């Protein structure tokens, strides 16, 4: 799992991708895929693939969530795969203050 730190504006759609690989660096599907997003205000939203439409699978081991940030500040996220092909990765992105607020 790779991490990143990119900057966006309020109103941008932020695509957060997770790629799961095994110890041989081969892309694999975990048994369960969970995505968590923590807003600058501390609210944590959790989505699970197969339960929540926000988690989209584009290929073996490749998933994304389109986040729609409404607050300025740092958003943290975590991808986690469990059951089989266990893996996790965290990252963040920044939503900068608008000059028009």
C-alpha cells in the first residue's frame, strides 16, 4: 500500500486509490476491504467493499473511493484488507483554505 500527500480545494473530488499486494508484490484481492476517512474535524467515516457503493473495484486488488471534502485541513485515510491477503496502508491529503471564504 502506498501513501500520498496531495493538496486540493474544497469542492474537488478526491479519488483515493488502494492497491493490495502480497509479499511477492503480486496484486491480490483481500477477503474484506475497508476504507476509513478521517476529516479535519475528527469525524471518521467507514466504507466496506460489497456493502457500501462508495468503494469501487476496478480490477484485482485495485479499489478507490471518491471523497468529497467539505472542510479545509488534513484528511487522513486508511485502506485495510483482512481475512485473506491481509494488508493495510495509510495516507493523507490536504484541502487548502479558500481565498473566497
